[in-house]
């Protein structure tokens, strides 16, 4: 069963020639609210969808709900352009053939928080294993935003790992550290005589567990938080390059797992406790948004936000916003 997690991103808007972030609820200084812009983009995705022929992906938003300055949305992402055959598990009996025009749609729930009077917002979006919707979502948003507001830039960026790790570590103690690699190192694969398929699709983990009734030292992780050490330095060990660093922290009676992926800008995710899934391995909408809201509260202070700005801000949605649409332009009008 694929692991479920929530990825955290920060949202800012600024002038094209300047990097200073602008107030989310009035970034044009003429009353334009970024909350309206995001809602207009999602409304367009619901009515028409975004078909990106450059990447053979389709993006839709079949379910949208708003409350105060939050948007709860289900984003459906699909891919086309490949052929394959689906078969029944176990028997191997063929079920149907996938054609080039068939689209496999996967759904990912997301929470958008754009506080009033603040310069930073949050996007918390679901991931299933290594699959998510961020790339398709941000590509369409950038293209549509540039067309409508050419003097401004909206950015939905990976959250700095220091912010995520700092808050969680400050609340609890490290029980386990997992280094995860999304393929098996060659020497290990050779030793166990694994074939190429197993080598590429297998995973390799190194797990460091605290002694019983004890905790692991925070020193190395705290160096990442302070900026003295790069996250990437913790992902290399014994000539193996790992893809994810997962820190399991005990906070009171509960456990919170923060994952930091490798890359130029590390991706920060929060693992969802398997105990929150139902007997079929599914996660209810209510539980997902409850967990996403908890993460937003944990991150707030380290992002110059307050608890009330991400949970309690009252806001009445104007009726005329229902007529606003932020359309993704065709390829010839796209951002170069």
C-alpha cells in the first residue's frame, strides 16, 4: 500500500522586477485579492480543465469548497499518450487495453490558505507514494497568472526544510530516522542477484532507531535547521545517495513524521499516520483536512504567520467572485 503524506508549499506574490512579497489580499494596491485569483483558477479547472500538451497531462478540480480564507479542493491529475494493457491481479487475465487518448486520473486533496493582511500563504497537498499534483497545478497557475497580471509574479515554492523541522523538533523528540532510496544500489542488487526490474523499482532503506524508552540526538538535524549543514549532506551515507530523509518525532502521545526529499530545493512532506486510514486503506476528506490544518498551525510561526491567521480569520466571500475565471491561455500565449 502506497504511503500517504501531505506536502507543504509557501505562496507569495511580488512585482516582476522586485522580490519583495506583497500583501496577499491587495497585491495590486487596487483591491485585487490573491484568494479571488486562486478561486478563479480552480473554477476554470472545474469547468474546462487544463490540458497541457507539452507534458501530456490533464488537470481538473472536480470539488471546491471555501470557508473564510481557506479553499478545500480536490485536484485530479491525469496522463495520456501511452498504451498499455490492464490485467486482473492474481489471474493475469486481460481487462482492457489503454489507448493513447485514455487518461488515467488520480485525485489529490489540497488546502489553500491565504491569510488577510499577510505576505505568505500555504498550499498543503496530498501525495500518494511519490505521486502528487504540484507540478501540473503550479504550471497552469503561472501561465494563467502571467497572462492576466503581466507586471506580477505568483510563486508556489517548496517550503524551507528548516521551518518544518524546527517546529516539529521543538515540540518532541526523535524516535527514528529513515534514509530512503527509490532504487537499490548496484552492489546490494548484485549481492542478492536482483534483476534490473527489481533494482530500478525497489526501495532501499537505512533505519536508525532509538534505544527502548530513549531518544536519538537532535544535533545533526539542528545543524540543518540553523543553516550550518545542507540537507543534502544527510542524504549521503556509505557511498549511497538517498532520496528522502524521514524524521519520526514523538510529540506527547502521538508521532509526527517529517520527510525532506533531495533536490535543489528539498520537498518537505508530513507522513499521515496509517492508523488514520480506514480498513480499505482510504483516508476520509474530514481526516485529511484536519491533518492539513494541524500542519498549517505547526508551520505558522516559522513563516511569519500566527495561529489565528491560518485558522480563525473570518471572511465573507463576495457573490461576484463566482463569476471570476482565471483561464489558462493556449500554448502560443504561454510563459516562455
